C-alpha cells in the first residue's frame, strides 16, 4: 500500500479489484475453507482466489481461522457494516436508472 495516496483512494482501489468484494461477501456468514470459498465464488480460478486471499490477508480484511479456513477479520466485519447504508442507497439509485 502506498502511504502517500489518500486512504480512501487505497481502499477503493483494493475493493475495485476483481473478486475482492465477492470474496468478502461470501465470507459474511462465517469462515469457509479454500474449496468452499472457491465453490461459493463460482468460476474463480484457484490461482486468482489464492492471489486475492493473500492480498486480503495482507490488507488485514481476511484472516486464517485454523481448520475452518478463511474468515473476515474484525476490520473485514466492520467494512461489511459500513457497506450496509451504501447498499440501501445503491438499490434506490438503481431503480432510478
């Protein structure tokens, strides 16, 4: 992460990477093993999933949860809470298109 850029630019870039939000979303209900997460994400390749998990762990949004697999960290959980108002706004916005 580049500390010279504004924090909002950093998180928008991270969340804009393909599969990142999908992975976070699929972990919303609890930890999943690699294979469970791959199946939940549909057609994500193992290489891409591994790469995104590494990125999300480095960003402190996802963590290993022992034999349960991968789960959201406290920061990842907080991110989902922050997204709830945006979800409501996006639904209203989408209806107006």
